C-alpha cells in the first residue's frame, strides 16, 4: 500500500513507534528497538542492512567541516545537556594521523571524487612546509660551519 503508514500511535504530527519491531527479509522499513534502555529508530533494507538513524545537526558546531560531513547530535532534556560531533572531521583527523584512507567519496557512478585526492595534497603541502623549515635550519647551520672553517683557515695561514 503506497502512502499508508501504520504506527503504534500518532501524536500531533509525530508517529510514535513502540519497541518491538525487527528486520523483515526482502522488505525495507523502520522499526524501534531498545538499546540500553533507550528506544532507537532503526532503518533497514532488503539486503539486511540495518542502521540507527542519526541526525545531520551541526547546531553546536556552527557548520559542517566539508560538503558531505555528517554529525552525531544528542540531547538529554532531563540532564539539560547536549553533544554535537562533526564525525567527518574526526575521521579526517584519524586519516591524517594514521596515514590510512578511511573515507571514500565517489559520484553515483562510483568514480572517486577529488575530495580524497585533496586530502593527500593537503598532507603533502604540510610535509613540504616542514621540509622547508628543516632546510632553513640546515642552511643556517651550514653558514655557521663555513664561517668557522674560514676562521680556522685564517688562523692557520702564515
């Protein structure tokens, strides 16, 4: 039935799902389940993939770190607390520290996008800057050594 929604209850414009749903083979849908006393909304597809739906809320961060960024956002009204994590930025930092490619971006045909190449460019640019600084230190050291050699040669010349 297209366009028909069955739910445990409705409250205003909200569909309320009680815990107790489960994956159904060869179907796609949503169900609620209890995880550590919290009822979470789960989505599933006909291939058996099940995912907890997460928001793309950057309200505490300001803005996403990049175009395809996703976030974790949670709040607890009883504790008057909320948390917001830019997950894409966190994984990018892990990529940078580990040197491993963890995020794979592609167009809908599967062609790799430039964003992953840009990560490598950024890493190489940082390495170049570090090497330039090292080179400057070596040049200063070499200049000092050449001056010392000149002083030594001047003292030993009759």
